[in-house]
C-alpha cells in the first residue's frame, strides 16, 4: 500500500524554495489506531513548477503547472482499460473531474485545464485553486461529483471510498482508474494512460518526452562523490503533529526512487525496512543512521519546525539531527511523480548538497 502524501495539503505560497538544509523539530507518540488510519488515507497533491531549464538550473516559480505549448486535439471516442479491469469509453472531455491532485496536474499540463470542472483537495496548484472541491478530507463525495455533470472522471486505485466510485460509475459516467505512481519509472506511464483516456495520445507523447528530458537534465547536476566519500543516507519521515503521526519511510514509502536519483541512499530502505512506513523509534532511527532527513513542509510545520523535529525521540542522536540537516519539500508535489517531478528532484538536490557540490 502506498502511503498518502498528506492530511492537509499545503496551499499556494507554502512552497519552500530549496536554498539549503532546513531546521525543525516535534513530539512523538503515534497510537496504533492513528497509524492504521494514516495508512489508508490516499491522495497526491498538486505541485509547484513552471518548468526546469534544460541545464537543470533552478528559478523562483509560482505554484503553477506549465501546459504544453501545443494545443491538444482530442480524438474521441477513446476506449481504454481501467486499472480496475473495466473497459471504459470516453466520448467527451468537455467536463473533466480528476480525483487526485497528481491526475489534475497531468490533465492541466496536457492543456485540458479549461475543461476541468472540479478538483480534489490535494490539487493545490494555482490554476486549479478556484475549482469546487469534491472531496471531504481524502474521501470523494459522489453527490458533489455527479452534481457537476462530468463527462469523464479520473481516479486512481487509492481513490475512495469504493462506494463513491461505484456510485459514480453506476450513474453512467465514464470513470477511468489509473495505477498510482510509486517511482520515477511510473511518470511516463501515468502521463500516457491519462492522455489515452482523454483522446490526446500525441499530447501525451509530447509531455512524456518533455518531462523525461527535464528529469534527465536535473540528474546530471547530482554532484559526484569525492574519493572515499559515501553517498548521503537520507531518511524520509512522515510527520503530522496534530494527529500524533510520526513515521519512518521504508522500501515502499515512495521516496526511494527520488532519493536514489538524487545520488542518495534511502536510509530506511537500507536499514531493512521493507514496508511503506513504520512508527518512529529511537532504535529504528539509530539503525537507519541518516545523514539528512527528508520531510514534507506541512509535516515540518506541524511539529514546530526543526526545533520540534529534533525533539522526537531518537532524531537528535542521528547524524542528521546533530547537524540539523533537514530537507523540506512541499507536500503537494513531493510524491506526485508527474510533469513537475524535475522540480522536485532539482529542489531535493539543491537542499541535499552544499553549494560547493560536496556532501557534508
């Protein structure tokens, strides 16, 4: 199961530009019930990007997506196989409802944003901000969706509850379920799937190519370790102080692919954590021994910043805690694996490595 990005997505302006390591802190004590609840919550937020230059350099960017310059030309009807096994025919893209922020990001970037009539709470980018929200927390409201008379609804396998998805489909609305993204190799597949469902395969190919070229360009900026220097070990922590949720990411957290692309080692994965997340303990952190800690910006805020983060049992004793070496990236984009993944990777690299390119 892939863990949700957030309980409350960060809004426009909450983005923290990567200008070096951040500093934060927070309390501990996640009850089993809360952990169970957290692990069933789903959703991918929007993101912050206007496109990374080909040289991988970074520039200030609003919380916006960057649509393709070429206008899409839908070829409809389009028949595709939904991830839940259904065969779906889409006859119109006049009124699109994407039910996750990451799907919204793809639709807008393909150039079909004007046809989107609603958003999930995790679609935080500027172009979607004024659309009506059809989710409560992370649960879809079938009544809200149907009231907007959509011609096509996009969901992924983490979208729920199942009753709401069934109600939308039973109403005769074409509903396409897409497999969620878990790593970098999923970026192109997601774009291709959404583009095919909306009848714009050529736009999908163009966006897939643009996105991959930008990711490739950013990866070239990863510093080469000096002789004898090890790759930095980075632990991904999921924090929600208001809900007493403090988790350490493992192999299935969704962050491993990004960390490895940034030239780092996923400390949780390397320490033997095979699940997505596990409750933070002093023992688990000591075994992970991270040189840096990756967190979502809202999670960092929820525990009181870096000062609060280092108060979580075990954090202060890690190399990352002692150095207060914290990497903070916006909740609404970190695990999207979509058209703005190059921005995420660029920000991760910029915060993880000092300006001189040497890991410390």
